C-alpha cells in the first residue's frame, strides 16, 4: 500500500522559511517522479524526477527548492522568502496517491 506522510508545515511571517518533508512507503521510491501540490485545487508547485531533475511553477522559482533522499524515501520542499499567497495545504503526490497534507500559513 502506498503511503505518503507530509510534515513540516507551520505559520510564518512573510519573508520567512519552512522546509516540508514527505515520507513515502509502499513503492520503489527511487524509480518514480514525485510532486508537490498546494491547496484543494491541487495547484502544482514542484516536481522531483527519478533522474534528479527538478521542475518548478513560475510562482515559486528561485524561492523553493525540491530535493529527495532516496535512502530515506523522503522528498523535501525548502521554501524561502515566503509570501501570503504561498498559504495553503501542501500535498505530495505519487501517481494517484496523495498524503494528508501539511498546512502552511504565511501572514503578518
């Protein structure tokens, strides 16, 4: 059974930083692409491919960094220079599996 468990969310002021984690299990983690999404509308944020290529939505380029540790079956999203519009529940995704999300709130 595929499981994805996100953590690391919280409340920060604009300009602050957070690093999210997504612990995966139930599949061959190193062989697949994983993605981060935000919000109920599932707005795509970033991807990490099995070949270690990283992709970003224009709105987060230069501020967010996605990385993965295949030895820990974990994908990370380092978020810097956070803005109020980054607020939302962040989910990691593999195929058609989703975690429960971790809430990020950016406000003064």
